[in-house]
């Protein structure tokens, strides 16, 4: 054990009346068996227990659901401003509900799975004899000895593990973050322990392996600490064991007959049903897993951002009803756009607004920017006709000529804030749900409304803009989080043709630009009524209509995960090596440029001119592989293969230089 024995034990314990110890990797040492291996072993046993209960759920489905539920629970917890802890019982409950297990038997099955977890842990722990000798000696001298653990396991399970490994009467008490809803890493659990034990921090020694939770945080609170890090070699060997376990799981994943036909799908509705449907349903399952954990802490609201969020909400509510997934978290649709969010950031004089304006209005004039933000054209001095320079914009607004513009921005921002307060029902934790990629809305709103806590869950997260990533810790890409496409990461396929995902979810309504009051004093916007049920985003959108058709026929989350595993490679082939059928199914037509500007960008039109002209035009296309297939039908295969090889080499190069 690194750092043991302590060079001056007498000085370490001088005046100490309470000793607290971390449990896992401190008092209870783990074998090299990784967490991934323990989960797989547990779900294998659980699958057999379910058969005994008359339920047949594949081991692979149990593992997939457990991993997803656990990962997203901790992501939701990390976003919370208040303390709290993930509870294993909640993870198991979500796992079972998404797999279609009847609600009536879920609680009993949770107990069975918790018992399996205890048995698996018992097989994966060994005693820390040196530390135990110290603790027994200290307890014999009249000092109290307690354990403090940041863990999803309940106290009763922890007590059973300690007794199994070290025997009885080692500890006076165990404090579990799962039971108390407080954690070491935020400090509140230490405060609670000191208060309960009625002891001063200076008379307390805490022992543990985690540098932050067991040393930095308690030291800042005045506790003495003994940091006993896990040996680096053991950490690496455990990670290797986890990687091997995951590889084995993937290779053993069953390839049962699925819904996916072998050929190509030429019409958008069929492609939406067979390919995009499972991917959308998987995304909606992830939203539910995240939102159900976030809803435990109260004072939160889930807001679906216009326009893409309207299609996401329609799919989400459809799937939640189909699979009977409960969610108490308040949720509404939000009248928002990057333009609306930029106004809030401008009123706060945030540099984030200047970043967005500089990118969107490159080559435009100050007057163009003023017209977009204020919602009308202004009579301005000649200096406003100069090319837009972001660094000068705030100063221009502060001059007399900018007063009317600033007043209109302020008025629009005030109306938006009223709308936000209404749909969020006063919640301080605002969870935005959108398509992605960069999270501009999140960044701008967080800068403009600092009194609220914003986080964003979206389909994908990618810094394609090359701007600051300071807001990325509060932006979750539920399907993919990468800054570029890699042939080795199938879900990153959407980054090659992101407009497909945007157009999939966006209804045929204008982007939100301006707010007014109706005759009842309610805030309304130029996009019309966007409340849930008022807009059918599948009208004129056969891809989304097809995805809805898939959701309407799905039987369980297990089917969704199995179908999605087959759908992602199909989508990659259709996007990166399109044939004529894919071109017909995935062409999205024209899209508005938004941000208060007129104009559209298109996709699906054949390139014209000579070969060099066509090659030069490919970079400006929304779907470059589709443009290549249209412009060079006879030589498309070698060209697309070369492009894919380029992405593969770039991905490998990036990996070598990390």
C-alpha cells in the first residue's frame, strides 16, 4: 500500500478522536477484476434469475441497458448544482423499465439484482490488512472509527461487504452517499459526518485513495488526511482487464435476425422507418435515462428548443408512451433560437455573443447585424454600413445611433425571459434539449442569464466552429461527442452529414425571430403556436414520419438497442458510400440560413460545369459524399474510398498525437 507504514504514526494520530476511512480501494482492496467485468458477470447471473421469474431478457440487453443507465445517471448528477448521489436501485429500475419488464415486479427484481451485486463484489475484494490493523488498534484506544463512501450502494450492502472481508466489529458506523444524498467530492458528506459524530474537523483523520474526494476536499475543510493512492500498475492492469471484457462482450453480442433488409431503401419514409427510426428511438431512451435522474433533485425543467426540439419532443413522448416510461420532470417546448439567445448575451455584454455574430455575419455590415438583432431596418449613420467587426459592436451600440437598436434588443429579451419563466415554472435548473452540435444556445443563454443554471442534452456535440469549449462540460452529446468524423467510430457518421439530423427533427415552421404580446397578454412568437401537440413535425417530413412508424411498432428497449446496433452501420454506408437509392432517400432540399437572415442553402442538386469546377464545388456542399456520387457516378467508388481513407488516416494521426 503506497505511503504505508506512515513514517510518524504518533504525530499523525496525535489529538485524533475520529478516524474515517474510504471503503473501496482503501479499506476494501479490489482485485484486478474490472468494473466492466463485474457488471457483465452480474447481468449474466441476473438473466438466469429472470428466467426463473418467467422473464426472458438477453444478457447482452441487460448489459447494454445497465451501462447506459449508469453512464447517463452520473452525467445528470454531475450537472446538478446541489449535492446528491446516484443510487444503484434507481439504475436497476430504469434498466428494467426500458427493457419492458412489467412495473408490478420491478421492486422485487431490484432486490434480486442488489443481492447479485453484493455477491459479485464479495468475489472481487480482498482485505487491506495494514490499514485494518491500524483501525483496530485505534478503536481499542477509544477512538471512533467510521467509513465514508461515495458509492451507489446502500449502507446495508456496504456493511455486509465489510463484515465479509474483515469480520464484525471493525467500524462504528458507515456513511453511504447513496443513502444520505451527499458526497465527499463536494464536501457536504464530511460536514454531515462531523455534525453527526459531534467532532471538530481538526480532531478527525480521513484516509482514502482518491486525491480529490479523500485529500483535497477534506483538507480544505480542516480534516487531517492520509492519502493512499492505488498503485499505478494495478490501475493500468484493471483498465486492460476492462478493455478485454468489453471486447469480449462486443464479440459475443448476438446477431439475431433483425428488422433490417439486406438491400437499399430508396424512399425517405422507408429509410426513416428502417434506419433512422431505431437511432431516434435510442436517442429518446437516452433522454429518458438522463431526465429521470435529473428529476430526482427537483427544481428542474426539461425544455425542448424550437425548432429541432419540437421533433425530438414528438418522438420522445411517443416512445415514452409506447414503452410506458414514467417521467415526473416538468417539460415544455421553448420558443428559442440562436438569435434569441444572442440577444440575452448581448444585454450581458458577453464575448460569446460576439463570437457567434462574427461567425454568422462575416462579410456583412454593422447595419445587417443591427437589423437581425432588432428585427427591423434602422436609419443609421454611414459608419454602420462598414464591414462588421465584432470587437467594435458593443461600443457602436452605446453611441446615440445605437440607442433604438439596443432598446429593441432589450424589449425582445424581456419578452423572451417572461416566456422562459412561464414554461420553466420558475425552475432554476434548465435542461435544454436540442439537436446539436456546438451548443451555441447553451453558451449564449448561460452568459446572458447567469442567475439560472443551464445544461443541454442534444443528439451530438462537436466543436465544428473552432470556438471556446468552456461550456462543453454542461453540454451532453447523447449519441456522439467528437470533434470530427472517424471511420472507426460509427456514430460519428452524423458529423459527415449533420444537416440530415437537423432536417429530420425540424418542422416546417420559421425559426424564432421576434416576440409580441397577444390580446391576452401572453408572449407569442413569429413561429406561431409551438406547444406540444400544436405542430406535427412529421407533416411534409417522410423521414420523421418513417421514424414515428418504427416507434409505433417497437416492443421494448431491448428491441430498440438491437435495431440501433444494426441501423448505425447502415447509416454510415448510406452517408459515406451512397448509391442512387440513398441519394433519393436522403436529399433534404433547401434549408434556411437562420439567425435573422434571409436566404437558403441547398442540397441534392447536381453539380454543373467541367470536372475541375465540379471538384471545386464539392467543398461547399452540405453532403459531400452525396455530391461526389451525383457528380461522378462512374468513378464515385474510388473517389469515396479515397475520401474515407483520408478520414481514417486523419483519425489515426490524431490518436498518435494525443
